[in-house]
């Protein structure tokens, strides 16, 4: 059993910088780490402490669903993020 939040997903795009991905999709609300590191393009200390490789942690995004998030919103965000990561 894993202890985790059921509404939160951390994913990494290897070879990308998380902040650059988010800048490419301003219509998607997501983060690359804690609020105190907003706008900083360096790997998350928390991910590094968990043993995530720096090049993987640098491309990390944290996505969360809210109580009223819809499937359409999830699909929209996924399409936009995949397109940004493909560039």
C-alpha cells in the first residue's frame, strides 16, 4: 500500500524544465514544486531527497484535482501538456 493523495499526480518530462512546460500552457493550473520555490528552475529538494534523479526532478509537474474538476478539464490539460512536451 502506498501512502499518497488520491487527487494529486506528480509526473516528469525528462529533458524538459517543468517551469518551461507550465509557461507554454498558461491555461493549465499546475506547479513544479512548493509555493516557496515558485518560478525557480531547479529540481525540487523533496524529489531529490526521495532519490529522484536530478534530470527527472527538473521536469517534474504536480497536478491536482479539485472537488469539482471534470473529465473534460483533465483531458484538456493532458492534451495541452503533451503538446508542450512534444515541442
